[in-house]
């Protein structure tokens, strides 16, 4: 079985495998589409159960980045890389530099940034071996995209609530945040400012308790959050949480969160619509990080960058309206809008070596 047989393969332009026996690097780099520009996407490090699982994640994440950049009007294509291994045990300087060399071998066709298991400091070590890095400290930016991502999710929630509930504020709404990492933590700060009733869940119960304590929220067992009675469910951990098993248990009215690839399969978008649950497509809601990166430079202006992130609100309202007019799932309406922006190649775009 080759990558061409993987159900997640979607005419990706390039998929390459990187190995470095000295450092222990085992990685997969995927470029989905570069019609709008060179591929940009984070590097994820995770203890995947198999190479096939890692390959599937890389393919799905790269495709998602194409759609994310297109829906946000950014001059990038979609790419992603994954390193197989536990970042707590296997991440070393030698491994990160080896990953930098793997990125450099693509000669600018793919630019790497941070993702789950890989932080800004790790990307800085990759930068010792390649210039094709993003999300680094520059100008007034510390390189951390999580504040922008969280702000985008917050704006996405506001749009969903306006469309579904006819109100602009989140005060008093019961919101479940699944995932107490950097984005989940910062999202909870926005929700606390709105005086929302927030439940925080994480597989690391102590981390959930710490985030809840910081923001006046309550905790919920990780295994219970998907079935909790909520106004909004915010998946902010790993993807694939909406599947054939979890979907019948959902009691939220809205789903809007930061996780990538929240739907395990395309048909789950239609299933959510049938259940009357408003889904804010993940790659629209969580685009704040890549939008933030697009503003990096010596003249970085935080206010300008966050104003751009704030447009996620209006983009979602447009998608919701399109879905209502056509009777299709919001996920499908978003896909059609994004595809219209990258299926007609831009002759000015970088096409790689």
C-alpha cells in the first residue's frame, strides 16, 4: 500500500519521508496545493501508533492548510509535517536540526512553523539548518500564534451565536472547552471577560484545573465533555472528535473550536446539520494563527494583525448564510468557497523548484 492508496490522499503535490538514524528523526512532509503560493504549515510531533496513522494525519492537515489559507485570502498554499515520537522523550536538538535539513531540502516549497508538540524555540532550532521557517520572534511579535488563534475562535463563537441565537454577547452561555493547552487557556480568558459559564476538560486533569482556576471556570472530566449539555462546544485538542460514536451523544447547540479536522469524515457535517447543531468549520475558526504569521515582519503591527483575525467573524456569517440559502452543511459551504479560491492557479504564485 502506497500513499496514493491512503483515503486521505487528495491529489497532494508532494509527500516525502525524512529519516535520520543518528538523531532518530522519522518524519513525513506533505504539500497539498501551492496554486496560491508556497505551502505553509506547522510541524507536529506526536507518538503515532503507526507510520500509516502519521501519514494520514500529515495528509489531512496539509489539505486543511490549503483550505485555511484560501478561505482567509492569504498568499499561501497548504503543507504540514509530522515527526513520529513523543516530544517529552524523543525531542532533541539534533532531531530538530535534522528536521530543519529535511525542510530545507524542499527549497522553499514548504515553510515550517510550530504545532502540537513543537514550540517556537523548537522552530528556532530548525532555523539553524533552514531559512524556510515562520512563527519566529520578529519585530514586536514573539512568534507565538496561540493568542491570535484563540482570538479567532472567540470571534467565531460570536458569529455562531449571532447567527444561531440572535445575540452578540456570550455572557451566561455554557461553553465547554475541550483542551487546556495554550489556545484553550487564552480562549478561556476571552470567555471569562464575557462572563460565560465555562467548563474546561483535558486528558491532563491537573492542567484543566489550573486553567479553570485562572479564569474562574469549572472543570469537566475529559470523557464527559462531548456529551455535556452546552450552548457551545469548543474542541481545542486533537482532531477527529466528531465521529460516528460521539455525534449521537452531542448535546451542544454550536460547535466552534480550534482543533484541526474536527470532523472524522465529510458526512459528519451533514449529520450535524440534520441534528440542528451549527458547525463553525474548523479551518475558518482556527485561522488566526496563520493570519498572524502572514503579518510577521520588521513592521509587524499587532493591532493590524488582530483586526485581520477579527474578520473571521464576518467570514463565518457569510458561510452560514450561504449554507442556509443552499440547504447544504456549513462544512460544504466553506469548502466550496475555499476551493473557488485555489482551484484556479495564480500565475504569480511560487511553484517550487
